[in-house]
């Protein structure tokens, strides 16, 4: 790290379900993002993943751990796959999930998350050439799976513990939509009442608040924040619908088997439910599941589909599947029709899908988002006409059906987007600067 004497102070960390970003404030609303090396060049988006590989050294085996882009690269290069663990943030409120066994050793959830956070800190220290002990950290309005305030507090305490284990002396938390508001505010020369929509991988969060240079000059007041709301669904839920409608049928979800002169579903439905949450796929690589599938293949009317499912699980192709789903979702955001392709080894799935069909699949999720926004306006006592601007951030904000929700309520002329994947980190850094001033 060189001969730096001072600690880096105004650091913002957006630890996301899918991706993470780190930034520091430079003054005058300027922000520097941390870059992470990959074989394809540098990126400011750090995949929130862990890859653990056991390597035999003489008589003993040692477990190597990689995070972020390096985790993906080592996973893809490995012939005998280790454990690729992702979407850890989604488990923070789950009291039943204390951790997982990795090569015979129990690792707590906090420990696994801390390994990702430690690498984020190390890269920031390397780039800024100074120690990082403090960070302003983003948190969702509602953690995935949290049903009570006690669940929220439990999730937050686990996240705080993970940061402590990663070597941070102190962290403060800010709501992710509020952080996005700080990023948007830095572009304003006048005050506005804004609605922030922050769409992550696991949550969709919304805030109504007053921002602008006048607000900063007079000093922020609690009443500037008119209300928050959030729901535990976003990009991952949309991905799950694509898997259910496109992928699972090709892997036997609609297939049947003969058993004692009866025709029954070939494979238990819970296996396909885990398949929809692609980060659960590695949990299906158990002797019990494989025995179920091999028995199902013998009785199935379409054994080739069950064989494809076995291949998907046995070769741990969840990441590849996720990438294929992400590609078709991205293409449907820019065209009314796209081709879904998933080819890997013996796996070969290809079919056309329309934007209209996709929007039908996610109709329930879209309705939940609409209800969340309408409820926020009602409880805050704010009419649609009173909202000056709507600022949307996060990858799912690019989905046309999501954007249409806001256009129908507020008009396209009031919608603003930009820096969809880095706005929260930018805002967190600015928030840290303001807190420490």
C-alpha cells in the first residue's frame, strides 16, 4: 500500500446480492470508483460470489478461496468444480441458515460474506494507497425474507458482524434508495421532491424525499424524508420466471413417469423450485438428490429431459444458466423478441421468447411493485402530481415493463435514469463525506 499515513475516510460500499461496488468521495461532489482486475480488463462491478476449491498438497488437502471476478474465472477454468456460492445477502434474515459445510468444515454465513468484504477492502486500500477502516454501507429497506422488525435487526446485525470480521473498525448504514438520492442530488442546481426506485438483485426499494442544494445549505432535517417502502423481489425473481417457463420444461418439469400403473410427475417439484433460485443449484449436488433423479430417469416417459437435469446439477452449471437467463432478459429490454440459448457440454436449449410473453410471466411481480409504490404515496400523503422527478437505478430498472409502471403514474418526462449499476455506491461515498465533515 505504499507509505501512506492517513486512512481513507469517505468510503461507500454497495454490497449487493449480485454485484458490489466501492467508491470514495473526493470533494465537490466528485467520486472515484474502485476498479477490479479481470482477464478482460478492469471493471468497477465486483461479483458478490465466492469460489472454494480443494487442492491436494502431498497428503493433505488445502482449500483455496477466491471472490469476485477471480472466483468466476477460477470456477470456469476448473475441470473438477468446487463450490461456487452466491447471493449470500439474500440469506441474512434467515435464522435457520447459520452457514454451510464446505469440504467438511462448517462456515458461518458471516464468515463467507466477510471474505468478499475483505477483498473489497483490500482492493480499495491498494488503489487509494491508504488503510480503509470506516465505510458507509448500503442496506435495503426490507431484507429478503424479513417479515418483522426483529428480522430486519437480525439481518443488519449479521451484516455488521461480517464487516467487523473483514477488518473494518466502524461502519454506518444508509438505505440504498437514500444513497441513490444523494447521487442524483449531486447533479441538481435546484431543490426537488423525488421518488427514488432502487432495483437490486433481491430487493426493490423506494423512497420519497426532498433533495437539492437548498436542502444541503440549510441542513438536512428528518422531515425531508417523507417515506420508505420496499419488497423482497427484483431481478432474481424475474430470472426465476424465465427459468420456470423456458428452462425447467426442457429439463422435465412437465414430464411424467409410470409407477405401479399410474402416471405421475417424473421429478419432485421442489427440485425445480431450487433450480429457479440458481444460487441454490449447488445445494442439489447431494447423493440423495442424484439417487432420486437416476430413479426418475429409469421410469420417465421422456428420460432424455431428466438426463439433461442430471447433467445440469452434476456439472454445477448454475452460473452458465444464470448468464444465459441474464442475456435473454437484457435482449428483451431492447427488442420485442429474443432467442434464448443455453449450450454447455451435452446441454443444448434454444428457443424464441417474446417480450409480451416475458411480461406475462412477471405480471405478479409487476403488480407487487405497483402496489408498493402506490402504498408509499398514500402513507406519505404525497400525490403523483407533487413528485418533481423519479430517479430509477439498478439493472431491473431497464426492464421496459418496470419503467412503464412509473411512466403511467408520473409521465415519461419526469423519469430520470443514469449510472444504473453504480449510483448507490456513489451516493454512499457522498453520504460518508457529509457524515464525517
